[in-house]
C-alpha cells in the first residue's frame, strides 16, 4: 500500500474525481468502482450514494473508524467524453497498481482534465456528415442528405448557443427538433426530395440521448435502481420534447402525416 495521505486531502481528490466521472457521462457502478479503488489504494474505505442531482460521499480510515468525512456534492453534467472516462478509469488502476502518492495522482488528474479535445468545428462537421450518412443508410436521396447535413449543422450550433446562455435543456430539445425538422421540410416544399420521411427521421438523430438511455439500463441492471429510473425518466422527457418539436413541424408543413 502507498503512503497514507490525510483523509481531508484524499476526500477532496475523491470529490473532484467523482464529479469529473459523472460529468463525462459514466454509468453509476463504474464511478463507484473506480473511486472505491482509489480510496482502497490509500487504506480508506469509501461509500457512495447516488441521486440524480446529488452524490453522497462517505470515507473513513480502515484502521481508525473515528477518522471519517461525509459530504454531499452536486452532480454536474456536460458533454459526453468517452476518452476522459477511459483515462480516468485507467488512472484509478495506476494509483492502485503503482502506488502513486496523492500529489502525483492529483497531477495526472489535472493533466487529464485539461487534455486537448477535438475542436468544436471539426466535431460539428463530422456530426453533420454522420447524420447525412444515416439519411443515405435509410435510403434517402441526395437532396435529403444535403438538407439533413444543414439541419444538423444548424441544430448543433443552436444547442451550443442555448447551452452557453443556460436555457433549460427541455426547451432546447423542443426548439432544436422543430427547427431541424422544419429545414428538411423545405426540401419537400421545393419538391427537391422524394424521400422526405428518411430526411425527417435523420434530421433529429443528433438529439437522441442514446448514451443516457444505455446508462439508465446499466444502472438498473447493476442494482443502482434509483439512479437508473431517474435517468430513464429524464430520457423519456427529452424524447417527448423531440416529439413535440417534430409535431409542430408536421402541423405546418406538407408532410401530410397528420392529415
């Protein structure tokens, strides 16, 4: 076992580590497993209780159970980052296997948090291209693909702007799904595409909260029932918001599905 740090220093590190894992989009049991591995490496035991908006952290010294700290921290959610999740998980194993001092572990942790990410423009372009490719996969024609590309391009930019000015996520989903589906409706109005259904379905794919849905199922299967159900309900609400935005488009366009 590595040199035992002060419990307060370790607690501060565990709080930052847990917050980063949750924010990056990690499922609950993985957060608990990695954080507990770090605490164990330093001779402490960690108990975590997860709620949708908060996480309860309890850590105590295995050799002196009176030496204990308990905190409740708010959960913060940001963009999904699989690379950061993988790196943070690897860091927990490195601490456990190579007995890093806490100061060294903190140094590696900060480097991972500030690691250069993909530029927004390149992510925007590739996401738009991917949605256009999905449109082709659903047998959309060339004009459907072009309009899906621009609908995704505009929608992601709009979501980025709404996130910056902190508009409620549910309102973001309604507005973005409405505008993206409305843009592909123009292709039908101009008689440019013969596959409007493929264009409509592909235009809002970037909004589908697939990772959150998968995390909710994993949480339930791993016995984090409360967290899993909370995430599942949150996903259901977001999908309902997407449906509301598309419904508005269908009501004012020539798709004819509602007639």
